[in-house]
């Protein structure tokens, strides 16, 4: 009887742990997706920043040659 109860408890714990693993795997996928989105956003902002710096440099050169 004790053996049967122990086995049942262990089986339930294994099932609980398996469900936890599945939940954690889903969270990992979601976090990876969010990370990829943030990486794309950072890359886009970097490119935009570089373009704006270039425009500022060109405007500064134009204003220097005008004077």
C-alpha cells in the first residue's frame, strides 16, 4: 500500500514537472521573440541615428561653405 501511494505521488510530481517544463519552454519562445523584436528595433534606431548624423554633417558642411 505504501509503495502504491509513493508511486502515485511520484507519478503526479513527474506530471507536474513535465507541465512546468512545457510552460517554461513556451516562455523561452516568447522571450526569444521579444528579444528578436528588440534587436530589430535597436538596429533600426541605429541606422536612423547614423542617417541623421550624416544629414547633420552635410548641413554643417553646407553652412560652412555658405559663409
